[in-house]
């Protein structure tokens, strides 16, 4: 779970969005979902984690042109 949280945080930092907004985009999660995962009150199912990772892969941060 810690690895998935780190991946989400890194992806969100690169996209400059909140994890809550990201989860809303990726899996239509409730706004509370992220905090429940961080607090250990809930955890995603394997299928959900796979969907999140696929969304991150398919929607990479836009890099500024050099």
C-alpha cells in the first residue's frame, strides 16, 4: 500500500494536482477515499490499484518543452 501511495503522490506532484482530484479522475473515487487510504482505514482492491496504475501510465504529466 505504501508503494501505491508513493506512486500516486509522485504522479500528483508532477501534474500539480491533489491526490483527491487525481483519484476522482482515475477511478471516480469519493473525496474522502485518499485520506482513508493514508490513515489505514481502507485500502484499494488489487483491481483498483491496477486501474490507478494504468491511468497513470496512460496519462503522464505533460513535460515542458526545453
